[in-house]
């Protein structure tokens, strides 16, 4: 009944924008007793026992205090270098809940039932994309309930989990709401609804979190960014099950307390919420066949393959991503971490992955690098140090600044530099035995240097030589004319950059300074990335581990011939055995 | 005896179902968690359970009058072992290592089935039957094999020859040999004789017994001793410095080594190999405090030449921390994991 009302409202919305407001307002859906659709009334849980609280204190002061602080104000010693900052428990504001917007989350010290104990699940599964790890397997179930008993009674100070006067529980009845099948129709309706419900204003046209990314603040005044729907493994509420549409449905229904993300329970029907959740879920990165990416249970991120295959093409390498060759080329996930060996160290790393494809022909190899960056940054300020400088003596932010000076409160206030990407490959990698990689970040020494090609958002492309971990780079002006940027485009929160370089040959290039790319060999490759609005410049950047570029050789003819020859040999062998056996039985000897 | 055997059969059947579930992705392979640090023992026990289960199963089958031929027992067990290695063990083992285990287990299975002349005959019998092809069924089988084997062999060799880009296997020196002494912030520390200046009792005297008595307890959660809270303001000596070390750890180290010192920090997923896991009994628990002092101060760049393949991006912390801070961090790491540093005597 309710569904049909809103469905009609939904159809009306598509035909005329003016109708929407009236229709959705008229169709504002309330189930019995003024509750939003899909919700039911719940009871406040009983207060945990004094023993639980006391035991929880011991857990808290062993494990949690380091980030969340002695008073639970989210101001522990680790807090100032984290973004997002650790939760301040005092106000009782918690993000991931089954309860209506503004209400306290579900917590019952006696009942670790899935879907009915929000805080327990947060501690169990952690909050991906933040520094909060999953504590399952580290703390026992009992210990997790104990520490939450301590937090909810002693550290939540402004509200009381058991106070019937001021608190209520309106619970999203997720267990009884069957997910709607993710049909094309449902996803299409979802894609219309996210425009209609203004989701795109913050989350961006493609859902990369690039909409109103800059001006958002949480309840404590710290900068905060809208979720990137393409990285579902970073959803705080993903509960280590990122492709599960129910998580998105829950977050959309209950909102994220303390942030600008509201609850949409009051102005969408359950059916509409499933459509939106299905659409958002469909945006998350998938493999070439459209299946969810395999997630590594140890890191809760996509599994990593360290080989970046490069496919051969005849003639010119196309500069158009839509070209068949690029569409067919395997796309690899490259994980990025903050560079924290050299000053200025990058504790808050905003580029946590890039996607790489590669093609080659007889003269060139092209890398297509794509990565999500909420802001296009082209330098407004002059870099305070030379681009070749590795050892920079710079005063870093103190780790004990308090909230005022912390990274979280100064995020988005940096001087803006260029977004950039660099590809580092080993020179003379052949002289290092196969799995051995050059030493450390910027090459081993003069004898085994690395070749660094860097593209910046102002369109420049430069080449450097790295000759050691703490040696300044050498700028290679003579090599730059060999490099070509086939594409450098920022669109809806994503960079698409195509860099072409020579594969190298003894005639035109220098074996001691250039990487020579050889077909069928593993060439150690590292990626660096900079987010200009994060203050990334110089060595403040994101780094990957060592990957391998592997140029797939065309399949040689022998591959087809030899197996046939071998199979034929086996047939002969079989014949011989059988004859021998038969003769033996007849009493003859061969 | 029979009751025991039927229990074994139950275990075997359930175990097989579980493994089959894992192979077909019905049961997630982390249903029974492999606990870090205890994984080898856990796997041995698991395999032992399976073996007991199989004994029970085959006993029950023959008791029910459907004995399993020795031929299939041998092949079945070997297959089981290979599947177990491939689908149960996480993180996955590279193929080359699995091939090694496969060969060894094949030899073991051969030794088992050829333990006596009679056993060996029993094993050979089905092969001979097919070769001789006395019955119609066996004749069919023989022709089937005649066609299938060349196709399979051809297919495998094609597969082996098609150019592939599998990740090369990387080995790593876990604990490279330390130098005799190390120079940090202009002062030389002899690894054999140096001592942590903060492993002291409330009176300020170096006191290993006192500090060992105040580390966190082993066991689930590794919680602090009830009366040894480093956050107690009245602390003097060891526990006070543990807290200071913890502050430094959570401002510098946890990004890689993780909130629980298990090498699963915020940035850890991007590195290969992932950062060291201090809760593993194979890392700091095996080393002297001064060894850690050297590694922390000099970082990945300070690894000796034989520390191939140089896969560490650990910063030389002497560039970011003072000597005192480094000692305190080490103190905290031992406290938080509940391990004692190894001593020279």
C-alpha cells in the first residue's frame, strides 16, 4: 500500500520536477505510530553490571586510550596525526547505527546479536578507511562487550544509554526487510533518485565524493569528506562485507550522526531506499566480468596482484580510453600508503589506490593511470623547495598540538600544489637477480639508480634519476623530449593520465640512465602520487610497494606445435605399453 | 573401538564437507580462523584430525561391507592434501612450495601403499585390470584413457608454454645479522653490552625482573596487569616510560605496525611484505632489545648487504626520534605484546 503510493510519487518525479516536492511531501511515508517506514520501536537496554564496567576499563587502558584519550574525548596521543580524528565519545555521537537519526546506537552488554548491537559490531569489524582496526581475533567477545560497557557508561558523558526520559530507540528493522533484487530497472531508478534526493551535491556526479567536498565539517568542526561510492571497502559501515547492499541501505536510512549525512528515512520509502542502495552498490569497483573484487581478509582491501601486464599493440598506441585495446587491457589495483620516511611525512594519505593499465608497441610503452581525487589541484603557490630535493629540513607539525593545530582541523587549509603522478622504474634491473628489487624508495646507489617519470597537473612531464635513498634527484632535461603525455584529464573526481615513454634501445637511449623495457621480463616499478589540496608536494606523497611491469609477449608458434607433438608421443608410448602387456600375457617376450 | 571409529568417521566426513565447502566458496575459508603465530601447530593438528577421520571413515566403510580399495585410498589422500594446501591455508602458498609438499606427500603415500608386497599388489590391481581389459567395462575404460591421457598431457604442456605473468616468488631475510656496534646521534652503542636506560624500577635502578613482572598478560587480548596501568599518574620508573613510549608509538609507528602492534596499520596494506608483526612469537620475542634498537635507529636503509632483497621501507628513526624516544618505544613494544626481550645469557 505504502509502496504503491511512493512509487507513484516516484514516477511523477521523473516527469516533472515541480511535482516532486508535492509528491514526496505528500508521500512522506509513515508506518504505524508516526515511525518512518521500515522502523520499529525498541527498548533501551539494561545498564551493564559494575564488574563488566570495571573489566572494560582494563581493556580500554590497554588498547583504546592511545587514540581515544583518558577521558574518551578523542584526544589520545595518536589523535593529532589522524584524519579522520578518533571518535570523541563524550557527546554520545556515533556514526554507524540501526537507530533513527540523532539517537544513541544499539548496545546491549548481554547480547552480541548481529544487527542488534551496533557498537559491538563497530569494535568487531572496525571502521575501514580510518585508523580503527577490527578487534575480532584480538579481543574476545567478552572483552569487546566489557570495553563497550565502560565506554557507554563512563565516557559518554552528555547522554545516558539507560535514561528513558531523554532517550528513545527507533530501530531499523533490517532483518525483516528483504533486499530488492538489483535489477537494471531498480538501479536505473536509483540513479534518478540520487539526483532527485540531491545525493550528488556532496557525493558528486559519478559518486566519487567530489561534490561539495570542501566545505563540509563534522559536529566538532573538523573537515570531513563525503564517501567515495567506488571504494565500498572504505565505507565505515561496511562491516568487512563491502559489497553487501544492506550496509548501504542502513546508512542511507539512519544517516551518519555527527556528520552532514542526514537520514533519508522520512522522505523515501523502503522501496526507494533499496533502489538507491542497489545503484550505489553497483558503482563499487568490480572486475572485468562485473563480479565483486576479491577482498583480502587480512587488510579488508582488494587483493593485490603485483604484476602489471602490458599488452602488445600493432602500430600507434591509442590515446582514447574507449579504444578496444585499452578496454581489453587488464586493469590492476595498486595500493598506496603515505610516505613517512622523509620529511615532510605524509601521515594522512588521501590517495589510497590507483588503477593501472599498460600497452606497448615496438617503440613505446604507455601507462594509463587512473585515480580518484576529490579536487583538481593546479599549483597556486610556488613549491618552497626544488623538485629534485630529497632531504628537506622542514619543521613538521608537532604531534601534541591539541585539537587546534591537529591535522584534522587544518585539513583543506594547505597551500595548493599540483596533483601529480610518478612512475619509478629500475635502471639496469637485469643486473639485479630476478626477484631482487632496487633498494628502498629512490634507487640503490650510483650503480643501480632508478628512472623516475613525473607528470603534474599543470601538464608538465619531467624525468629524474634517483641514485639512493637520501640522495637528491638528478633532473634529466635531455630525456624529457622522449616523453609524451597522451592524456591528462580530471573528470568528476577522477584523474585519467596516459604517459608514453620509449621502451629503450642501445642506439637512442642511455643504458646507464634509462630503463630498458624487455618483453617477457619483470621490471620493478613503483608509483608515487600527490594530492595538491592535501598539501602534497615534494616528498609528501603517497607511495606504492614495488610492482612489476610485465610486457606480455605475443604467443610464439611453438606453443601450438609442441603440445601436439607431446600428445602424439604419449599415444605412441601407450601403444608400446599395451603391446608389451598383451605379448607378455601370451607368453611371448619382446 | 567401534564407537571410537565411528566418532573418527564423523570427524572425517564433517571435515571433508567443510573442505569441499571452502573449495566451492560456500563456506568462507576463515570459518575456522588460523590464529597468527600458532598457525603451523594449528595446521598440523588439523591434518592429524583429518587423518584420524579418514581412518575412522575407511574402518566404518569396510565394517559396512563397502571397503574402499587401497588404490583410491592412496590417490584420495594425496588429492586431499593438495586441496587442503590450496584452499585452506591463508595467506595462500605459492605454487612452487605446494609442488614441493606435493612431491613429499606423494612419496609418503607411495611408501604407505607399498609397505608390503600384498599392499602393493592391491594397489596395482586396478591398473592391471584396465590394462588387461578382460571385462567390457574395463575395455571401455582402457579406450577412454587411451584418448584422455594424450589430450590432458597436451593440454597441460600448452598451459605450461603459454606466456604467463605470475608473481615471482620472493624470499626474505627475516632477522639479518646485526653489527657489533651502532652509532646513533653521535654515540656508539655496543649491542652486547648496551642496556635500555628505561627498564628501571621505581627507584631508578635497571631491573629486568621488575619490568617483566609488569608487562601485559599473555592470552586473549593481552591485557595489562590489573594493578599496572601505565596511565596511572602516580607511576614512577618502568610504567611511566612505557606510557611515554606508547605516546611516541601512536604518533609515529602505528601507521604501519598497527594499533595492536600486529603489522596491520592504516598504511600497511600498501606494502609488500607487510610490516613486522610484533605479536608474532617469531619477531621481537626472539631478539635482544639492542637488536631492536639497531633496527629502529637505522631502518631499512641500514640493513646489511646480505639482507636481500631489501624490501623494507622502514625509516631510520634516528632522523625523526631521539635516542631516549627510541628506547622508550622499544620498551612499549615489549610491554604491549607481553614478551620479554631475549638476553645475552
